[in-house]
C-alpha cells in the first residue's frame, strides 16, 4: 500500500502543493474520525482512494487543482451517511481549518466531498453534473472511490461491510449487490483513465460472480 | 441453493435412509442453534456442506454410511469453538435424541462431528487418521466443509467472518488468511472427489489474491 508521503512525492513531480504537513494533519484527523468505522471504510480505503486519485490526476490531460483532488480524496468518507449523524456535517470544515487550509480552498473541497457519493448522484444527476462543471476534481475523486468499490478489493469490502453491518443476513445479499450495483459503476466513470481501469475490475466482478453461482448450485 | 429435501431425494436413488422427518428435525434444531452465528457460518453454509457431502458420497466408490454422512454434515458446526462455549458439548447428542436417532448411530455421528475441524486435525493428525479408519464418513464431511472454505464462497466467507468478528481489523488480514491457510486445504483432502473439486477452487483463490495484490499497489 502506498503511503501518503509517497503519493505526495509523486504528485510534486508535476504540481506545486502546500507543505506535506497540511496533508498529514488532515490525514491524522481523518484516521482518528474513521477509527469508529469498520474495515470496509477504514483509513486503508482512504489511502487507496487517494493513491487512485493521484494515478488518475497524473494520467489525465485536463487541468485540475491537485490540492483539491488530494484533500477531497482524504476527506471523502468523513461525512458518509452510513456511519455518521447529520450533526457531523461541520466536521469537514473543522478538519480543514485545523490544518490551516484557507476558507476559499476549504469551500471547494467541501463542495467536492459533499457530492462524491453514489446515492447523491442517483438522487440528482443534474446537480452532480453542475458541480462537476465547476469542480472537475469531483470526477477524479468519484472515479477513484468507485474503482475501490469494484475488483477484488470491492468484493472484499462488500462482504466485510455485510459481516460488520448485518452479520445475520445471508451472504447472498452481498453476492446480489455485485450484480445490482457494482458492475454498473463503470458506466458512471467521469474520466477516461477511470473508465479504462474500471473495465478490468468489472471483469473480475463478473468472473467472481460466475464462480459463486456455480459453487452455490452443486 | 439445493434444499435438504432435494439432497435426500438424490441420495435415496442409491441408498436407504431413515424417513425425511429425522433429517428435517435435526436441520430445524441446527438452524435454530446457529441463528446466533454470523453469515459466514449460518444454515446456508450447513446446507452447502450437506449438498457437497452428498456429491462426494455419490461419486466415491468406497462404502459409507449415508445417514452418518448427512447427519454429521448437518451438525458439523453446532459445537464450533469459534461460536460456542464448552458447556454446549452435549448439544449434539440432545439434537440427535430429540430426532429419535438410536444411541449407537448417534455415537458414530458425534465422533465424526468432533473431528471435522481443521484445528483438531492440526493438533493431532494421528488421532484424526485413527478416527478416519473407523469412520470413513469423516473424510467426506471434512472435504465438504473445506471445499466451502475455498473458491468464491470461501473468499466471501473469509471477509464476512472478518467483518463480523473483527470489524476494526484491516481487510489485509483476510487477504493473508487466503495464502496462509485456505490455499493449503487442498493438500488435506481425504477423498479423490474432494481433491479434484479443490483444485479449481484453489486456482480461484490464487487468481483473486493476485488481483488483490495488484489493486493494493497502485
């Protein structure tokens, strides 16, 4: 697994970034806040999404604000509705302020984070498109988050989430979640890099599902 | 998923069995007892292991007592040490007695169930060999249980168990469990049918692991 320092170093080859301390401060707050989440949405997930965001950022030709991409990736699950209460809404701004991020930059990052989620996009795709046109960084973080929901890691996360949240529900629900939601995520990719990476991971979901179905009908 | 009635019907083509009611009574007690377990060791697991035991029983040429095979498969996780306390030790005999299984048959089934587990075999492989020579049915139930621990279903069960039992431990532990234990199970198969079925499911574990490792080093 890539460390945050390695990710920042790779981005600095092409872009100017605030000092590492800003990112490390945000990462420490995120890790502390998400320690209460289960392993399907832990700080390892956040680091993978940040590393994937870096990969997409470096591969895309369109201009993006790299600081918005990386800080939004680090923060993207802090207000996840599956784990938090509405009163945690100000958490993002607090974490950014305590890392001395300027109010303007903070507002952009919060806007991106508030629009990453699949359910937010499903409820109002027009609104997501509008935010995307103002903050193209959103597309990178969405794609990275969705790439981590598919492939082998996505499979592991689906069953881990099921075990943690609904331990007495049949695993068949996790199997069906793959066909009902995960294989469709590649159609929602916003960047060309994300779309390409989603192709192979989606094939992995399909192969795994065919194994599962065969093993469950002996 | 095969129902218990379908499994019994398939076995009756070649073997004489006690009335369906005996198996249904045991199955109902097992389902009730295991409702407290998480989805990695639920009644669906029991049914898959019973169906796999049937498949191996029907494919093997060596003589086996089909009633011992099927009842031991149904009961094999009732005293699983990951979920039960030592005082649950008499549970097996109680369930069999309430299904009117004779004391002699019950003793054989309990002997098989008490020796299915991987950790029991690892602690004393000579003892397992001795029980196997007296009760070859043990080999069938062990192979069926281990087949359900590998392949796509084994992967799903590993992450589900991790999510349910240790929700705050990294998923990487589940990934490592595949290499450290699951890929080795095929070397412990007791029947030729089990060995053959384990081959493909072990390749699935290996392919999944290579996907995981690649996705975790972006």
